[in-house]
C-alpha cells in the first residue's frame, strides 16, 4: 500500500540538476535520506542513521531523524545543492518524516 502511494507521489515530481529530489525512507529502527538527480539517475549525497559518524544512541526517534536531515543538508550544500523537492516516499508527513524535513530546512536547504 505504501509503495502505491509512493508511486503516486513520484509520478508528480522529478528531480532535476537545479532542483533534485530529497527522498526519505523510514524503517522501524533507522532513517535514510538521499538527494537524487533523476535526469542522470545519480545519487548526489546521502546520509542515514547507520553511518559510523552518527552521534546519537537512539536511531529511531525524532531527534535522530532531525540529525539525518541536518547532515544530508550539510552534504548537499557541499555538493552545490540549495533547492530540493521533498519526496516522502508514501509516508505521512508526520513524526520522523517531518523531523527530517525540519532538520534539512535548519541545515539550509530550501523546499
């Protein structure tokens, strides 16, 4: 069911070079975020709670999600990306998904 919702969301958005797509995935224990240029089919940068430089103990709460958003924003700005379109991947814009978006905004990305 989530895959069907994600397909509907992705049919309406397309990441370009000047405005790539910030895709977010939420599992029960981890958060993943990546910035994708759909024109070339390349991931420009990514960050998740499984990386070695992740600083928090909990990987499944809103604080962890917000940190993922901030870190992916830092990497995006270093790669020269300032504007993105937010792909919630079929998840409700609520809780940890909204925290990733808020962290990315605090990190300097514009939606």
